[in-house]
C-alpha cells in the first residue's frame, strides 16, 4: 500500500542545533564504501554478511548496518528521488519523493534493482524472493530475478508484475533514441541496446555487444549525442556472489568493460577495462569533448603519512584510453570516490576528503565541498541528492536515522527532503 504524505517529514533536530555524529568502526567502514569506487573493499565483509534470512521468510537487515544500507538515485530527469532504506522492522522499503509536489510515496518489501535516470520508471524485486545479501541498483553485480516488477512513477500507484521487457525510450542530444531491452533469464538489467534516429522511419541499428556482455548498466549519451556508453555487469549467479563483492578476491573477478557505441552504426567505437575494486556502477561519467572519466581505485597511491589517492583514467573515441592528473595535493587522504553524474560543465565526482570535483574541458576543477555522503547522485535538473546517517542525543538515549538532502553543485543550499525512522543505537535486531 502506498502512503501519500502532503509534505516531506521534518527532522526532529531543531534548526541550528549541531548533530552529534558517531562512527562506530564496523558501520563507518561500510558507510565509506557503499555506493563508491573503492580500493579497500574487503573491509566491509563483516557487516555485509547475513543481510537476509536464509530461511526464505521475512527479509531483514541488522540495524547495525542500517545507516550504510540507504541508497539514493534520480529518476525521471531529476524529478523523482529514489530512496532505498529499511524501516523500523528492518523491512526493505522504497521511498519516492516527487520534486514537483514534494510528496513521498512508500512501498514496503521491495529491493530497487534498476533506476531509469531519464524516464520516470524503476525496476524492483520482491524482498521475499531475496535470501542472500541483496544486489542493489548501484553495484556491478546482476542476477536472474525470481520476479521483476516495474513501477511507472508518473502514473502507476504500485509496481506492476509482467511489465514489457524494456526500458522506456531514452532520447539523446544528437537526434538519436536509445532503446534498452531486458532478458530476465540473464538478469534484472538491460541485455540489448538498440539505437534509432528519430527522423528515420527505419528500424535503427543494434549495438554490437561483445560476447562478454551479459547485462549492463547504462552510462548514457555523450554530450554530442554521437555515442552511447555502457558498463558491463557481473553475473552474480555464476560467480556465486550477490551483494557481497567484498568477499570475492579481485583475482577471482571477471574483467568488466566500459563500452562506447556509435549511434550511427551501432559498432563498438571504444572500450576500456574497469578497475576491479569498483563497487559502484556506473563508475564512469561523460565529460567535455565526448570523453569518459573515472577513478582507478586499483591503482591507489599511498604516501608516507598514511594517506592515499587513486589514479584517474579517461576514454574517448578520438584518442582512446588515457590518464588525467588532478592538481597536486587535491586527492590527499582520498580512499573512496563517488561518481555523481554529468552535465554541460563536465563529469562530477565526490571524494571522501570532502571535496566535489568537475572534470571539464580544462581538466579538474574544485567545484565545492561536502561534509560527507554515503550515497549520492547528481542531476542538473534535480540537484545533488545525498544520504547520510545522522545522530541525535536527547540527554538519555542516542538515536540514528537516515537523512536525505538536496544541495546545489557546490555543496551549498542544503535542504532536507526526507528522513528515515529514528532508531535507538544499540537496541535494534542486529544487537
């Protein structure tokens, strides 16, 4: 059942009152890693194990991992904020906040496995069918679903089973339209890519996906609209890992490629192998001059002070694979990188040393600062969507809750749009 609310919930913390934030070791490690490209992903394994009951009954998440399990993303061109969280009973729940109406709809008992960024539609799997650590919409793992539901956010009151096996059309800036088709025998995410010119009456072209591509997550259209990029996903059923990539050694992981296709011919125009330490997808983002950028967390550089910094890679049809250097000292004490998305200015990222970056025509630019983010997504039409765990103290009991806020591209103009249930620290089912 959908719960309509006339306005976004108001935080219980009075305006201007500092929020006490605590980072227990186990929670802090996972918060740092979820939704990011990381090089030290094995540290999260102790908290990510046993996420769901192996009995096949009510799916639940221990409260000790609650804060790290809230994920966010934009759908419908920055209109709908998608929030995957766990309610007071530790049941996986989806909240959809409408930017135009500022109303929130809730659906309990579902896991979001796919978000269409341009069209107002998301893909879900019933939580009752998931008996292992879950495969979310933001990780590089896919799996064959027991059931797959689609929720049309601009008209449907609830998710629908047996939907058409395709995403809604995705128009690009160059006059071409992408059509992404599913194969539920392979996974929850698209398995085919078709491209058509909207001025043509023909059938368009079929992207020449390599044999290694089972399913994929789209990066999307290049700024010119001449190219469409995707990132391959790993088959969780085949490698025996669902939602706990941290338990699989990098040497055991299959290569996963970033692929760029010509909108005119459907041919593969450029490719690169993505870092195996990446647990976010898409990890790459389009920048200026039809060039893709991403952080190579397999090549973390350490210094004598115990800090680290990733290398940065690029890929374009014109010049192939390359590297790009950030300003000296810009990446000091960076362990994790969150890919936020793209806009006309370039590719946007957040590094966990508290900085926002934009890689444009002139290279790296420091775009602003952000206290921290557990999961984040950028859409120029919607803003910077950020979730993080907040703590409050009433003098006797400490509680935590997931807070979702909107920011501008510089990390300013913060406005909370939603928060999850307040949970007493140390009193949930995980303790």
